[in-house]
C-alpha cells in the first residue's frame, strides 16, 4: 500500500509513531535509504525539517511543482538552511545547504562525478573499506536509476571556458549530470520546477512513498534518547512556514532503529543535542570544498543565468591533497550580487557591467588530507543550533590564488575584456595583467574575499583510529547497535569531487548493511551498461 507525505505545519496535535526505522533527513542519503529499506519490506518513516515540494501543476508550460517559481529572492529562504545566509562562525565562508524535501539534491547544480581515486586511496589508509572496484555496483545503480548522463547542451559560460581552455591547451571535458531532457532554464539552484533534474523529490522519495514509506516534512528532530546500546526514542517538533515551532511535538519509538542522514552539519548537531558526543569527537574534522569564483565580461550579451548549470570542467588541476576542480556554472544574479562584497554604486556598476555579458567559472578546492590539521568543528550555539567553526587551511591559500589566476587566464583567452574577482576592495584584471594582486589575496582573513561552499563533509567520520572514529565500517554509530549514519558526515577528508554520487553510493552500501543486520534482503535493480566518466 502506498505511503504518504504529511506536512508537519498542518498537524494540530502531538503524535507518537512506531515505524520499523526512522530516517532523519530526506537529502541524498536519506532518500536512498528510504527507498532501499522500504523495498526490503520495512515500515519506514522519514523526518525532514524543511518543507514539502508537492507535485502540483503551475502556470508555466510543463511546470510540475507550482511552489518552485524560479525567483531567487523567494526560493532561497524556503529551500535553504538559514535562508541561504548560513555562514561559518567567523563569517568567512558562505555555506549553502538544502533544507527541504530532497535536501541538497533539490537545489544542487546536478554535476555528477565519481569519488576521486586518490581520495579513496587515502580513505583506505584511514581504514575505510571502499574502493572503485567494490563501489562499482553502487555507482552503476545510481547512474542507471537516476539516470546520470553526458548532457552536451552547453551554456555561454561552458562555451567560453572550452574556447579559453583550447587556447591554453588545457584539457576539458563534459561533466555528467542527473538531468533528463533538461529545459536549460538555469533554475536548478532554486529547485527544478519541471521535474527534469532527477533530485530526491522526483526519484528516491516518491518511489519510497509509492512502496509504503511515510515522510513528515516541517519536522525538526531535537534529540535521540537511548538506553544502553540502543536508541529508544526520537524527539521532534513541527515547524511552520517561517521555521517557527508550532508547539506540536512528535515522538517516534522505532522498532528496529534510527538512521541519521541530516547532512554534515545536521547530523553532528542531532548527536550533540543528544549528548552522544563520544568524548568530544562528534563535529570534529568537518570539511568543505572552499570555492573561488571568477566572472568574465565579454563584448556580447551572454544570457548567463540560463543553461545546464554545471556540465563542463577540467580535471587538469584536480590531483593532489590541495587540488582543485574548475567547473562552469550559471550566473545566478541574486546569489552573485550578494557574493560581490560590494554595495551601493559599486555593486550597481559591477552587476550592470558583468551580469548581461558575464560568464562564470569557479573552483572547488580539496582539503582535509593533512593528519595534523583540525579543519572545521560543528558546535552548538546557545539555542542548540549548529555553527561551523572553520578557517581556510594555510595549505589551500596558494592553490586558491592560482585557481583564480588560471580562471582569469582562461576567460581572457576566450575574449573577456575584464575579469571580476570577488574581493573587497573589488579586483578586476585585464589582458596583460601580471595577476600579482590575485596572488596577494589573503584568504585566511575572513570577509576580504568571497568564499562559499556547497559541499560540506565529515564531522562524524569513519576512521580506524579509536580516537577519531565516530562511525564503524558497518555504518553503525559507535556504541549503539541500532543507530546508523549514512550521509556525507562520515567522510574522513573532503572528497575532491562533487559529492552527491559518492553519498548516494555509500548510502546504498549502508542500506545493504542495515538490511543484512536486520535479516532482510537488499537488492540492486539497475545494473549493467557503461559508467559515463572517462578516465576519472
Ligand atoms: C547549491 C548547491 C549546489 C550543489 N551542487 C552540487 C552538484 O552539482 N553536484 C554534487 O555532487 N553535489 C552538489 N551539491 C552538494 C550535494 O547536494 C550534497 O553534498 C548532498 O546533498 C549532501 O547529502 P547529505 O545526505 O549528506 O545531506 P543533505 O542532502 O544536505 O540532506 C540533509 C537533510 O537533512 C535535513 N535535516 C537537517 N537537520 C535535521 C533535523 N534536525 N531534523 C530533520 N531534518 C533535518 C535537512 O533539511 C536536509 O534536507 C550542491 C549543494 C548545494 C547546496
């Protein structure tokens, strides 16, 4: 029998539920786990803090999700953690994370890369069991089920990038996406209203519901309550459309167990509120991919907000513990205006000059490989809400400067008349520039340059070291037999690749573990065929 989606904002009384499994978070890991545990015959309940995105026809032709209206100013505050204004504790990094049905998958830019080989090798040294060979069936499942495709509809940013790379003899390649017949509206970052991006709310979650899963949205988990080595209760409250508590509560008494899939900030936060902090280990070693951004200004109008946002990249600089992936994207005007670090006349000038004629490229930087560095820490503020204490690691500063130089060179070779670097005071470079000013940017001092991240990982890591391990190799949380952690928080380092495919694959592996530990059959249903990545 089909399950249902209950919107917590409309629940008028306190409730108690007794599913087999309670999954916390409906993002990349939560969606996968909901489907696989429901397929295995379990009674599954998913709790999601963010709102539902119901299937309801909208006014635009082909619009399947009326509430997704493609307006940045309205959608960020509905679909993102802290209305897309989440910052690290020192204000130095803007942290974008989804907070809605589908979590990050609802708002992400659809780029799909496999886990980097070098990273998996490093993880093996830290005792993790994953290799490209043993992940292969899970990668096939993800690629075939979503599907992940090589989408060769390129927007202006991608075309300019290819041209500039060719002039510098830098190899570039298609970056596969989880889009299906993409309309190229460029709205991935505010949720695809046309169901052409194969996000959690289009694929994993409705498939789980059709098999019997129940999802509660607008339902924020406060804490877990345990007895010995078992979690006995999940305590949550319902919230309204403005993220205020409605005063109604939900108690879940799971028969078999709890799966944490609240993301790399949300999962440590639930554990910390539950006082399951393993002598201070939870929340430590949290990683991001800091992102550096360039906008080239071209002589002709470029329609920079449109197109598949993220389907062109170069693997040229990706190797090493501080390597970086340069990718191209869509130039979202509101997000970009807020990232310029300017205001008043200067902001007006930059947007007037760069927006209509712009093309964007950015670099995700790998971090987390130095065993002696502490990296980020998730802590709770006085209200019990999470905060990420993070400073840009010194080892990343030079690669971050060099990535900006490289991206500027590529823009200029492609015909850009100037390139804007998001720094305060503003920095523009032109043909013939020595790039010295870029090489002096101080990324460690916060708020001098725009650094954002859309990839948060770690904080509840798998690790062979007793002093670091929070999660065992069978995905159980240490000391608890019926608590599993499946999301990006288990990564011991940053990944060095866009993480959704890896999180999906590890969540499939973790779901298999949960099924086996509970005497149920786990199946992969979408095997065969070629993977879309060539040589990476
Ligand atoms: C703007 C943007 C663009 C991105 N682009 C790409 C891309 O192109 N390619 C790629 O591979 N990756 C991309 N990512 C990253 C990718 O989407 C994430 O890495 C991935 O979704 C993380 O999966 P997760 O399961 O760890 O957590 P999430 O997907 O973040 O899911 C966690 C969920 O848990 C919920 N939650 C948190 N706390 C609680 C609580 N206490 N109670 C109930 N629910 C809770 C959250 O609301 C959220 O929905 C992007 C992310 C963003 C934000």
